């Protein structure tokens, strides 16, 4: 196995990166191979979590509230596109959240025929509760990690995400509308 690659763990063992050498160095090719494997694994774990979350009450509303809180008011069609949800699903969730006072509608000042959705103070409070729950779960997961590892994880994930967005903009920026590539790189609910 080359540097930067990962062995599959035996039953009951944790995954360990192969010894990358005395200074922890790997060539770009080795790092690409190792990172590629781990991104696929991470993507599968996130997809499994999302599947479980969709089965929970309020999963769709978390995503919609996050977008409205983080990105501000917007039309339901834009909200559906940004969250990769079907408009009929968004419409049902919006109706429920309006009835419960989590979001409100107001006329779109640029097109009086349309309406904009925005999170109310109650909606922002619910979003913050969801965010705190997620953060607490991650804190529990990371508690056994040394503080430097936690810091480096955040630093490197931020750098990777920023570089992925920049790379996508460089490759596809000419054909995409402003912000699309960056939105695709944004977290779904922060």
C-alpha cells in the first residue's frame, strides 16, 4: 500500500492511515488517492445519515429554515432549487411552517405577483435549536480527539471546501449563474 492510502479495518478495529513517513508527507497523487477513498466513504456516511434524518419528523423543515436563516428571504421556487427538493415538497413544508409561525410570506417588491418567504423569530429559534443539537452530537464525537486534531480538522475541511468551490468556479464558472457553484459548496444546514 502506498503512502496516503487507507487499510480497511478488521472487525472491531478502527481505520488507520498508513504511516506516511517521518514528516507525514505524501505526494499529490498519493494524497489524491487516499482522499478520494475517504471522500467516497464520508459521502456514503452522510447519505446514510440523511436517509435516517428524512425519516425523522421535521427533517425537511431543518433544511428550509437553515436556508432562510442563513441566506435571507427568497421565493419558494428558489428555495426548492437551492435545497435540491421538489417544489411540491417545499410547498407542503412552507404551508406547515407558516401555520406554525416559523416562517411568513410577504409580497416580492420586485414582482408583486410573487411572494418571498422569511424566517420569523420563532423560526430562527427552532433553527438554532436544530443547530445546537447537531453541534452537540459532533462535539460528543470529537471529545476524545486531542485539541490540536480538532483544530486541524476544521482548518483543513475549511481549506478543502474553499479549494473545491474555487476549482468548480474556475472550471464551470462561465456557464453557471453567479453564486450557484458557491451555493453547491455551502453546507445544507449550518
